[in-house]
C-alpha cells in the first residue's frame, strides 16, 4: 500500500515533492549558530528593497508627510505574516511537499500553470524596474556618459555579470554576501542623511500612525499611494520566492521552523529601519517646500537638501547596489518559480527531479528575466517612479488575492497541515484580514487606473 503522502500526490507532481528529495541540514544550536544561519530572509528583504520601498516611501513622505506612515507598518506586518505562513506550509505540511506550488496544486490543479504564466510577466516587469534602478544609479554615479543611450550601456554589463553569476554553482552565497553589504551601506547612507538633517517632528510622526488619509497632493491620489505602498511592500508575489531561498540552506522540515522564523525577522527588521529612514528624510527635507517627487531627479534633489552635494552620490550608490542584489536574486527566484509551475502543470515534472535540472532553465532565466528587462533602459522608456507605482502595483494586485486565499486555506486545514501545526485562531484571523486588504487593494488600484485613463482620454 502507498504511504498517505504518495497516495494524495496530485497529478503531474514530480520526485521533488516527496520527503526524501532535497538536502536537509541539521538546525543550528546556540546564538552563534543562529547568526550564522541567517541569510535567506535578508536576501529576500534586499530583493524587495528597491522600487517598491525607495520610491514608494520617498513619494509618500515627500508628498503626504507622515500622514501615510501607518501604511508602512501595516505593509511590513502583513508581509511578515504572509511570508511566515508560506514558509510554514513548506516546513510543516502533512505531505512532505518541498514546494509551495505542490500545495497550491492540491487546492486547484490549474494553479501551477497560472503561476507559471503570471510569474513570467510579473517577473519581467519587476526585473525591468530593478534593472532601471541599477542603471540610473551607475549612469548618474559615473558622469552621465552616453547621453540617451547611457542607461542601456550600463545595463549591458549588469546583465552580463548577472548571467555569469547565476550560472555558477556558488550563486546563492554571492547573493547572501551582497545582501549583507547592501543592507549596511543603505542603512548607513540614510542614517547619515538623518543625522545631517538634525531634527524630526515626533508629534507629526506619531499622528501619522492614526490611519489618516490626507488630501491629494502631487501626481498620485493619496488613497492610491496608500494602497500601492501596502501592495508593493506588504504582499507582492515575490513573497513566493522565500521557499526557494530556504531550500538553498536545506531547511525542509518542522525542525527548521525556529531558525526560519529568526531568519525572516532578521530580514524584515532592517527593511523596516530602511523604510522609516527614507520616509523621515523625505518628510523633513521636501514636505512643505512645494516640491513633489515624481521621478529619479526628485529623489536626488531630496538627498541634496538633506546632506548637500554628496547626497545624490549616496542615492546613486544605493541604486547601483540594487543592480547586484535585487536583480540577480529575483532572476534566480522567478525562474525557479516559473519552472516549478511549468513542471507541475505539464509532463516535464516527471522527467526532472529539480527544476534546475531542466536544460531550458538557465536559457529561460537569462532570456526572460535578465535580457528582456533591458528594454526599460532604451530611450523613451517610462521613468522609474511611474513604472514602480503603476506597473508593479497592478500586477501585484491581480496576483495577490489567489496567493493569499490559497495560503489561508492550506495553513488553516488539517487536510494540508500536520495536525499540531494547523493555524491557531488568531493566525487564521490575521490571514483573513490580510486577504481582505489584498482584495481591497485590487479594487482601489483598478478604480484609480480607470479614473486615470478616463482623465487622459478627456484631456
């Protein structure tokens, strides 16, 4: 007789679904072991940091002061609980699934192909935004040579280096190392800016946590900015990448849940600190001056007001670092997610134990998630702010509801989880609230876009 896990294996599932597949490592012991075990959470956090955080936090702070600060707290709290639930299924499900998409396949057999297709388009949009951020930084940092083709000329070496790094065996170690360096430099840059400013309106900051929505100011509707902040920071489809980063460390079972929680928290806290610093710098330098942030030059002016002539240089260094953290990490993660869905939705899964064994894996990763995003560096491409706010927010809103509802169903049921690890009532309640926010985000974003299109047509 087949074991229960195999008996309930969904059609199209491959060998990687079974508990014996993959390399499992013993969980660490002691503080030193836990500190050395940190990595996947910080890599994930640094992949998030970029257009979603640098831009959204700067735009929100500069245009609306501290009034929307509450969206940041909600967004990062939602992100933590969502990713934690995703990791929980991977480590504590009753089937021994090492892949999150195996669980989604049990919910609905069409989910793997749904994610394979949506992640292809989502990944290309997100990668374009991160590549644009990287080329903006390097283009400005090294003298703006090349004119209107300057971004493209800087994009080519970024793309080439990323392809080389990701096709070598030690790719994840490089991603961990670059994430740690980037987090230190970024925190240091904005902390220095805050020290130079020398003042914070603590009363206004505290009032910004009271769920107020201010009057519109600048090119973006206030409610839309709030939703975009929650969507891009709190619940993007990139959260699904965390299990693949966990697998690089050999975290495969319930015994790894403690180190996984520690790791995730160690990634979220620096992300929270960076966002708060960016927001405060934007408020204390631009708010009330009549100047609004709507493009990269606006961000540079913000840093000039904060620390003087060196300000833009610090900003371009931060942007440049994104080229060596977010861009390669997400190319690797999105390719794994897309091929995982493809393998489960077709017969390819039965022919490969790991998605990286597929001979088309590296080719597709390089073409779709590394080379195609170069289009954003061509003359006439949309600017970084609009690409971030509209592009990533829309696709996030479209994919967020099914992702959240699937996680809610899987982690709250003994049908999917080991009985002792099923969600407690308060964990289920949190996921229900996050799911409701995701659906609200979808409605608000689509309403704002419809209005924007109507205004453009009328004008």
